[in-house]
């Protein structure tokens, strides 16, 4: 693909280095001459020291032939303007990084339509979603957030004591828009029909609205399905901590935030619904003891300083915190902590750079679909509904879906949902489906141009 990246900061540099190793045609635009020169010596790509919001710069970079335009600076205005200009000048798909505060305003103003942007994201929110997966689903084998975090997919084992074991799927009184997508029973992989029964010991894939899915998941995982309150302590009240607290507040979590800046504490207290904000220094062992951090189910370090995050997690673990998670900005360090961190009491580390790369890689493809995840029963894929396709303009229930194909999600603009029978599929929607190897081509034929 022909890819233009504006901004060679923490996120842009990481994306450029990773993409340049995959035989793409990369052009990087960076205003700072020193940063541009340093990157130019380390990358097999064209690096321009120029203004990414300049028409002349974009034309010189080949924006008219650009298949993917990534505006990844830390400045909202530069990113929005450069994306809008790139789209007008012929870029096929434009992606814009924004501050999480702006992303939270999307329900008030349609930035995507106004600026001609295909996708808006914040690296802080993506990292928060990755961390929240561990907290909200500690017993799941894996958790995947799709459709911009509006739909969650979980894989876990059904308890033999579950009150749902032995029932057919059509008889499960699940919350609206929550469904079972696949069943692994011994060596058998099943994409089930409504008549299929759930057995104790089955590995099941469940998908739906994250806030509704937990009720069903808890009933499948245990007798009675009672969910305990999760005690979460967050170290750092910056944008990462704020985004994480917002994500967890909607679940069954008791959230406390350690933040050393009094002014920031006031902001957090005003904007968070139920989290307790403590004006305290979590790097102090005495403060951790005083606030009984040892009783926490999860202690999560999310400051801008990697060393503080790691060392404070180690202290919290020594006091008795059951699980410790940390934010690590260096992606290679995050891998090392995840691999060896359990020896120090750290369950996992999340890198904002890697979280961003994973999210954006679904746009880096010339295929008709993006592989989200391989599952025991098939593949979870994402595909766009083409103009004139067979499914465009029809309700979900009116479409004859292939056997062994489960529609998991519909993404329409900034709205996303697990599908219901009366939902109408429109041109340009992104569909998420769980498909077997035999039915993938049939599904893609349905959504492609007739």
C-alpha cells in the first residue's frame, strides 16, 4: 500500500518503523528537522522535513495516490486539517489521531463527516480499553474489543454448575444483543444454530454490548452467576487514568485514583461519576499502606513514567494487591514485562504504541476483509458493505446468511451494535462476522458489489 504518515513522534515513529518492514510504500512527514533526520537514518522510507498541513507538502508526498493517510501528531488541529485536505486531494482512506477529550465530544459533533475522516481514535483510550479487558474479564481465556470498543468478544469455559448448562441457545434468557458465536466441545468446533445445547466444560465465544455481556458471562462461568465488586486502584490521573476510570465505571468496579496534582484531582472529581479521587503520592509506600492498597483486586500504574509504574506495581504487590497491571510506553519493554513480570507480581503490561498499531493494522490491507482474530471454530473478520451489494438496504432477518456464519457486529459511522433481527444494513457499514473456512467466501460475496 501507499501510506503517508504525518508526525514522527512516539506513535508515528513506531508505526512508520513497523510498516516499513512490510514492503509498503511509506512517506513520513515530520516538521522537526532533527527528528526527521534521525528517522531517515533508520528507516527504508521517504522522510520529509515539512509541514504536514501544507497543500504543497501533501502534493509532493503523493497524496493523490495515497491509499492510507495517517495523521499521528500530538496536535488535534494539525491532524484534523491535514486529514481534511488529504481527503479532498484524493487520499482513499484517512485516519486521525486526536486527544481523548475531543473523542469524548464525538456525540456532540460529527468530526468525521465535517472533516471527511474515515476513522478517529485516541491512543490513550485504546490503551485504557486494553487494560480494562484484564479487569472486567479476569477469568476469560481472551477478550477482544471490536467496533471501536462498542462490542466485546469473550472466550471462556462453561462451568458444569452453571444454571444454563444443558439448555438450548434458543432457551437462554440472555440480555438483548448478547449471543453465543461458537462452541468448542472436545475436538469439535461448532458455529451453533438456535437448537444447539450448551454443556458444562464447553469453550464458548460470547459477544455483545460490553455492559450487558458480563451478566451472561457470569451465569455461564459459575453457579448463580453472582458478580462480585472489583476493587481497582489506578496510579495516575492523567488522560490514561481518566480514560481507564471512565471505562471501568460502567462495570461493577469500585475505582480509586491516586493523583499527586491537586488541580488535576479537582478536574477528575468533577468529571467522573463514581470514582474516588485521592490527592496522594502512590510512589510512597506509606501512602499505599494508609489507603489499604493491599486489599485491591487490581492495581494499575498509568503515569507517563514507566519506571514509576513498574516500581509502584511491585510495591503494591508486596502489600498484597492480587493483580498488578502497568502502562509501558516502550513497546519492547512492555513485551518483556508481560513475559517476565509475573516474577515481580505484574500480570501484564500494555503499550499505547502497540495498542495503536493493533487497532490501525485492520486498515493496512488490500484484501476485501480484515482478520480480527482466529478462533477455534473459525475466523472473526471485518468487511465493508460495498455499493450495490446483496445485503445493502435489507434487515438482518431478511438476509439468507451462509451456514456456519454468525453476524457479530454492525458498525455504521460512529454507531456500533451487536445485531438484532430488525437492524438494517447499509452501504458503507462495516460488518463483523464469525465464519468457518468453508463459508468465508460466501459471506464476502454477500457484502461485495453485486
